[in-house]
C-alpha cells in the first residue's frame, strides 16, 4: 500500500508544476474560490500548494521506493483516471451545454478559473488522499472507517461553503468518502490524476 501512495504522490508533481505556468486569478475568480483556499494568504496559496506537493512526493519517496511494477501500475491508473475524468467532463458538456447546473457549488464550477480550480484539486488530493487517508488507515485499521473519517474531515474543511444537500454530496460524500473508497479499491494514482484533471477540464469546457 505504501508503494501505491508514494507513486501517487509523485504523479501530483506535473499538476502542481502547472500552477506556476497558469495566469494569476482575477478578483472575481477569487470570489468563487474553494473555501479550503481561504486558509492561506491569496498571493501565496498556489505557491504553498506547489511546495506542499513537492514536499509530499519527497517524503513518500524517501520513506518508500516503489518497485518497477508499482510504477507501471501507478502510471496505468493515473492515465485511466485522466481518461475517465475527460470522458465524464466531455459527456457532461455534450448533455448540459456550456453551463453547469445551478445546484453545482460555485467553487466546483468554472467560476474560479484554471489556476484556482487546479490549486484546490491539488491541495485536496495532497491533504486528504496522500496524508489523511494513510494516517486514518494507520490509526483506525479499518478501510471503511478511514474513508468515513476522510469524508467528514473533507466536509469540515469546506464549511465556508454553507450547508445544503448539494454541498454535502460535493463535499463529504463524493470527494471525501467516495474518492477515498476508489483510492483504496483501484489505486490512489487513479483518484489523484482523475481529480486534478477534472479541475483542469471543468474551467476549460464550461463557462
């Protein structure tokens, strides 16, 4: 299991590196940013996520060196995650048109723009899938309980978004709990790449 998390941490690096290449967000985009990003100063947030991604990858790879088989599996799972995210996003675009439904929270839409979307997705994967989920597994020694704990922590970190049924689904249930289940069932590389890719595709495909 540690090999899988170490390889997944390495696969976050292209996404966090892309943060340095994207244009700075506007004031309007910041108004719709993920509540998780409000925890840090605006000017430093993308750079802190870059540093966190690099530090996380370094920590995991120093602690565990994945085998060739683990690297191959991670790359396949990562590519599959990107393909699945693209298929879902393109399918939604074909069905819904250029605008997402109104019930989608603003920070999960295209409104925050490319940089803030990717910053949020990368930060969530680093914090919750690459740190909290392994720690929850270690502490609770039960996969189901660990996934529930991550879901609740994910929801708690987004309380600034207000409480509603869509908020719960897009916080505790899907990216918190369900994504953690997928990370353990398929592989963390699958979820990390799918989630980060989705945060690039949504502002690209929708307005």
